[in-house]
């Protein structure tokens, strides 16, 4: 469960931004917290993925400016 989500997040991070990588930075700085959040429940996994996608989309908006 953890690896497919992590792979998805890394791929999204690379696609959405070239300068800002805050989603990846958060995962790297807090690996245990990320793992705990993802594995707590199906709803928490969905929330974490949605939150990281949101960060990536907002970074893309900032980078286009």
C-alpha cells in the first residue's frame, strides 16, 4: 500500500514542478509521519495523496507566474 502511493507522489512531484518540490521535501523530512499518515486508514491515504497533489498543483501555478 505504501510503495504505490509513494511512487505516485514522486511521479506527480516530478511532473508538476521543476523548482519547487515541497511535497517531496515533506516526505523526505518526515518519513515516519508520512508512513503513519498513509497507513492509518484508507481515508488517511486518500487525504495524504490529495494534499500532496494540491501542493504540486499550487507549485505549478506559482512557477508559471
